[in-house]
C-alpha cells in the first residue's frame, strides 16, 4: 500500500498487538528500501523514488508515563524524547512509528493525573488492561483520535449534496462535531478506510461510529471476537430475509455469541443489549443507496492473500463512493471545458 500511494496509517502507538505488527512491517519496508537503494548505487543507477512512510501513533501520556519521561531535570519539556524498548509489564511506544501525537488530559505545567489515584500501567497476560486503555469510546485518546480522523475525513468531502449530521462530543470540553455527509474523494482530500482485526465490545461501538460517518471498513473475518461477530451478523442478514431485523432470532444468536466471546457481559444485560444493538445497526447500515461500507476478508480462506492488502483497501474505498450519473459527468465535463476555454481567452487577452 505504501508504495502505490501516500497513505497515513493511524494506530494507538503502543508497542503491543497490531500497532507492533504494523510497526515491524514498516521497519521491514525501510530495510528493503535501503537495500534497493544500495543495489542501485552499486549498479550506477538512480535510486528509485519512494512514497513517504507515515505511521502515526496517538496515545495518552498517562498510558506511557512509567516508561517515558517528558520533562528534563530542570522540569522543562524535552524537545526530543527517546523511545525505549518495551519493558516487561510496562506499556511503551512502538519505536517503528514515524510520528506520535501525545495527548494530555491536563494543560502543560500541571500534573496530567492525580498520581495518588493512578496505578502504574501494566500488561497482563490477557491484555485486558490494554483493551480498556485503547478501546473505550470514552477514552481521552480515542476522543481526540475520532475528532482528528473526522477532521481529515471532512477535508475530503466535496461541497455538494451536503447533509450535516450531529455527532456526540469527541474531545473533552468541546462542542458536538458537525460532519458533512458527501463523497469521500476530492482532488486534495483525505479518503479514509478503517480495518478491523479482533476487537472488544468497545471496538464494536467505534465501528458503529465510523459507519455513521460513512467511512468504509475492511473486516478481517477469522481473527475472532468483534470482527467475527460482525461478519456473522452480516452473513445472516444477507443470506436470509431482510425482515430478520424484525425477528428475534438474530438478537438471540448475537446475545449468545456476545456472552461466549465476552463473559464479562453475562451479568450486564444493559451493556450486552447495547453492544448487540450496535452490531445490528452496523450491518443494517452497511449497504446504503448502492454504497457498501463493510468489506470482508476471510483470513482462513486460501484465495485472498495479505499481499493484496492494497486491493482490499482500494476496493472498500470505491464501494463506499456515491454513484456518479452520466448526466452529472457530462455537466461537469462541459463546465471544465468552459473554464479551460475561459482561462485560455484570459491568457490570450
């Protein structure tokens, strides 16, 4: 993907799980590029131009404060911060990321959190604590990340057929954000695609928010948990009568699956039903007016290959676009011709 387009990858920046996997892939790509450049020089050829690599980690300073110190001895903010290797039982940044955005809950100059009320951030064997840190929609990092991504997505929207929708507040102490629903692609815009691997109950809510913003999502079926739950519900809807939404069958099956996958929801009826309804809303709104916002890749199928990852991303992006009619194309073509002719006349004059 990074060799065919200038893509920004955004993760939580933590040196564990998918961010670590993606980071190692970026490291391998950098080493491969260096080897190609060395070979080109040895053959007296110009090194090939490469697309810029951008891997952004967005993380709250509280999550990494035990492994990274942001202040110098004089209690001033450091201009440069060395990212240490991941230590046992501590969360650290993944050093293979090219950029980091560090979020603070409090202004610079004040303590980010009440230390007496904050326990050191550690990693347990099941990564439960990490999931709570990175997946909660109320997490300050995710609130900022959602707002940041919504800003990039909004930059890509064309100012035509605009329908504003109101979303909940995405950052602390901010007004609800207005997102314009329109075509993703523009000449200078930021088309966006999300990928879903594994996932927690909170991840399902994040997916629901992205679908509401009409952002395409590639779901990697077979990775378990949230990804497989959404894939199951989507298949049930599309292989059976659409009226299944009005049937209790899918609700019962989803409830059973949620309890099997997330035992902590067994005694929490309110949360379990909320997550179940999110799943049903996701698959219900996945296909809209000829556009598809959910694409699935079965990792257990021998046909798809992760080497075609860029094709999955492009396919998901195109399927999420609005259909352009022939009349509209002809009108836009005539307008472009008129503008070019007008510009030509101005230059002649």
